[in-house]
């Protein structure tokens, strides 16, 4: 993992077309602005983890359609 220090209004560029800008720092909370092409998905990690867990549970849950009807 690369670790960088940034101050308010400073940015990090990823690749050719993604820019992260520190917008505000308030105690232990930081607001980050992200500039990226529309086709790039930007998701909070906790949502990705939750979705992955739910998908895994759904795949492992055996559903017998004949018993349902």
C-alpha cells in the first residue's frame, strides 16, 4: 500500500483521469472529492463488502423451487 500525506485542497492523481482532492478535514473525518469518468464505479468499501457477503450467502443458500410451489 502506498501511503501519502495531503493537506486541504491538495490532490492525488491516479492514472490519467482520476483525481482525489482533500476538501475538508474536521477532526477524524475527511471529505474527499473524486473526479473520474462516468464509466468508473466509485463505491464505499463497506458497501462492497456487505454486497459480497450477501451474494455469497445467496449462492450458498439452496432453494428448492418445487417445495416452494
